[in-house]
C-alpha cells in the first residue's frame, strides 16, 4: 500500500470519528434524531424518544406517519428549497406524536456531502416545542378575548356621559371609557395600565381610592362616595361614584369596577336649596321676632300694618314692572322679527308663533310638529340639528345652530340661526326648552361672497407667483408662503425670523429695509420697497419688490402683512438702462462743456456789438445749455442712485443759512415771482450740503414752473420733536389726489392742458425723495387743484448737539 493511500485512509478514519462524535452530541441534546436519503424519499432511521414513533428500518411513508396533514405541503416546500440550495433544512410544524395526539416540533437537518459536493444523506434533529406553541396560542387567544371585551365595554359605555372604569388589585386602571379618557385629556395607550397618580390624581385622592379598593377586596362590599376632581377642559367638577367588586369563579374579588357621574349642577342646585332653606329659616325667625314685637305694642302693630301696606304696594309695582318687561320683550322679539318656540321635554309638545311657521314656509293656521320642522331643513344639515336638539332637551347641551331650510309652500331657501335654553321645573317633573329663530339669509350669503372673494384673491396671488408674508411686531417672526421662502432661498418647511430674512439682503440695502419696517410699525406707513437678496441655500441673487400694509387690532396687536414679487428680470433691465443713460450722459458732458465755453466766449465778444440778434441768440443758447446740463446731471444722479454708487458726504451746517443762499440764487433767475423766506431757526444738521441744496432748489424751481407770474412762493423751516421740517408753498395749479400718490415716482409727470408746455422728464422730485430717504427723512405734499401746493421734507435733528 502506498504512502498516499495510507494518508487517505487516515483522513477517512478521522472524518468518520468526527462524524460519530457530532452525532453523539446531537443525540445527547435533542428530543428526536433522524436520518434521511439524499432525496428525502426514504427515512432510514428515526429515534422518537417517546415524542414520535421510532423507525428502526427504512421507510417511505414517514411523512404520513409523522407530519400533521395540513402542514405537509409547507414541509415539502421547505425540503425542496433545502435540496436545491444544498443548505440546511429548517421548519416549525405540527406532528402526530407517539401517543396519537397532535404536537409541535422544530426540525432542522443538514446535508452530508461527498468529495464531489453531492448530497449523500441528511442528518437531522427535532425538538418538542408543543408547550411553547400551546402557550403562544393561549396568549393570542387571551389577547383576542381581551380586545373583544374592550370593544364590548366601549360599545356599552360609548352612549353614556358617565365615567366607567376597572381597577386591578394593584390599583392600576385596566379599562376606562372614552368619557373618562376625555376628562383626563389622555389616550387609551397613555392611561391603561397606569396607576392613579400617573393619571393625574392628587396624592390624597389616590390614597383614598387605594384604601377603598383594599376594603372592597377584604369585605366584597360596594362603596359609594362623592369627590371633587379637575376636568381637563371644564375645570373643577364634583362627582358621585360607586365602586363595585368583580368576583372570579371562586367567589374571590379579582378586580374593582367603578362608575362616576358628574353631579356638579345637582350639587350646586342642592347647595342653592340649602341656602334658600337657611334664608327661609332666618326669615321665619325674623317674622317670629316681629310677631312678638307686634304683640307687645298696638302702636307697633299699626306701624307694621302700614309697613306691610307699603310692601304690598311695592309688590304691585314690581308685578307691573315685570308685566311691562314681558311686554317690552315681546315687542323686542316682534321688532326683531324673531320666531319663538316651546318644547315640553316629557310630552314633546311643540308650540310656535306665526313668525316661526312663516320661516319654515307654513301658513299661520297650519299645525307644525318638531318632525315637520326638521323635514324642511336641508338633508346635509338635518342630522346635525336633530342631534343638537335632543342633546339640548335631555342633557342641557348647548343649542346655537345655523342651518338652511326650504319653505314648505313657497319653496324659498332661507338661512336661520336658532338659539335655545332649557328651563327646569322646580319639581323636576319636566323641563321646558324655549328659544328664538332669526333669519340670517342676507348675512350668510354676504359672508359666503366674502369667502369666495378671498379665495379668488388667493388664486390670483398664486397665479401671479406672488409671495405673501405676515410679521408680528412683538414676536419678530415672519409667517410666509412657500414662495416667500423660495425667493429668500429657504426651504418650504423652515420657519424664519425677520433677522433671518435681513441677513439674506445685500449689506448696503439692509438699513433701508430695517428703517422702512420700523417706520411702518411706528407711524403706520405703508411698506413699499425694492431690494436685492441672496438665497440662503442656493446662493442665487434676486431682486424683489415688497408691498406691505400696517394693521393694528386688539386680537393680534400690531403687524404688517403684504405680498412680494420677483422683479429680477425687469430690475436687471433697469440697471442696464441706467448704466446706458449714465454712460451717454457722461459722454455728453464733455462736448456740452466745450459748447458752453464757446458760447460764453461769444457772449463776451458780442458784449459791445450792435448786433442785437446775435446777442439774443447767444443768451438763449446759454440758457438752453444750462437747462441741458441740469438734465444730464439729473440723469447721472439717478444712474448713480439706482446702481448704489451715489455718495452722501455728511457735514454739519446751518440749515437756515443754506435756505437763505438758495432763495437768493433763485430770486436772480426768477424775477417774475416773489420768493419769500418766512422763518427758520438756526439749526445745525448733519447732512450732505450739496444734496440738500439740490432738494431745496428743485422744490423752489417746481413752484416757479407751475405758478402764475407775479405769484408768491414761500419757504419756511420748523423744528418738531427730533426733526426739522422744511416747507415750500405756492399759489399754482395744484395737484389732484390721484397724481399726488405717484408724484415722487421716477419719470412721473402730471399730464394736463396746464402742464403740456412745461419742460421736464419727471426726475427732479424722484431724485429729491431718494436723497431725503438716504438721510433718514420724509417727503410729502398737501395740495388741492387750482388752490396751490405745499411740499414738505424732513431731516433728523439731534437736539443735544444742534
């Protein structure tokens, strides 16, 4: 025998020994062991060990002998899968045990492979898991029974307002109906299985019920009591409760069931009765004293009789007052055109007046029952009204309900509002449910039209891709639409504050936006501003126009609400246009300056000339050049302003002196008007001297252009709190209210027969308004057509340094 053969035999011997040890281990740790052919058709050996029947020799009907019929298909599928994968067979299924009963087993078998990887046989084990499966089935059944019992409890208790519950002997709640859960403000999952303290009972209250449960467990007797307990929505209430033992089949207390009823109103009624009885007792005692005093003195008796007569007179007067009040009430009901009704809770007698019948489309002489009235209510509202009516009559529930009716005879649709109150008879034998019905058709339809208009506005805002926003002064939180978040580069679900939004605005525009918001909250001014933002997440720059309206009411306080539009495309067009205008204006200045110099030289040379035509022509050319230069400078300033390149160089100077100098300059070139500097205090302001000069000059020039010859133009300055207000008034053509709203807009000009010959491009007032805003001031006007105008602008003043 070769060395190679020796090693092979040795390896086979080792493998056989290992397999023997493995089988011995399995046999020692399993309930059943078995051996199967490669295709599972033949069982070669089965050691049942009392759980299954032994198989000492090979058999092919092992499945019918051992596997429960309903589980055989599942076992075959598991076997086929294991053979296909050459992997472990594993299944949990029912079996026919050795004693003929049905049991459960967990079976696992591993394939034994030859040198070529082919299955030679299967070696498996099976464990008896009958007790575990029986326990699982019992647990599942118990859970189903518990769930069924819960549903039964809920079906029984859902229709009652009483609180119903069950304790186990460890003081834990094992059941609570919906009324109790609502009182606690809890769900079933958060309350069941919890103790008294965990469900909100105060320590003294929990200890009281625990002692009662212990007493019921020891005595098997019922306990009744009364207790005060807080309701989650109604506040402190008084409850009457009954605790009853629940016995098992051995007669032992295994649980405690309880029923609690809200007796707050009864308690209050009893307290009132008790107080009335005490008051009556006091009155009786007082009457007894009076009788004793009456017996002791005839004069006192006479005086008492007189007093009684007076009391009687007062009672008569009070009765008359009550009758008058009833008459007034009836007159008020008639004047209000209300319908009235009365329902007896016992007999359900239904008494109505003619107006109520009219509202339901009945004739005055026709009978009308509750059922007939309900039949006239439209189908979708009828169940709601019926439920509220029953709840009001028998449970003193709230009855204030709005519903539509179709008149029986006139077939007219009316919207009605009914309000009712339950009046209990002192004897408790019946209750009277009374109330009024009013027609609110016009109000209801008006409300619906408003709602439809609001919906139309909302759809218009959406179709225009406008963002909506709301900002509260105190909270500083912006409540905005998804479109608003999109414009600022935020996600739809993100909540942003005013500071969050400001951080996305380009730095040079933040102060402008902040001042506009502050002014709106302070003065109630409308919010209207344009500015660029950079998206928080996407980093995209956009231009937006935001329009806001200041609102103040008692419910919400002060807030601004408005809309916002993306104007990036048109703004970029404007910027390109302004850049072009600025470039053209700048290029025009050089030849215009040269032309201006040439004209001045020509004027000097013609000074001593006798050619009056040339002198006049040069003078007119000089005036036109001056006007053109002013227009070009205006266009350049607008270009710089809207591109953010205009510079404000502030210094301290006396505003009174600046006004005086400007008036003197204009008086020289406007000899046909009287320009009067009325008054102004000497006040130092911190501003750009040249820019403020241009504002004053522009307002005075406009007054000259739009006022008749020889009229008077007045300018004045006045201190008001922390600002200086400058006014320029004229006796000109005035401005209509419609034009006044747009007068400070860029390129806006008033178009009328009186202005068609006045030159200008509508940039002066716009530029003046922007300069004033850059200084933190205001600009406005007051005007009446044909009466003249007064233009105002203000500058902030620090009085401590002025």
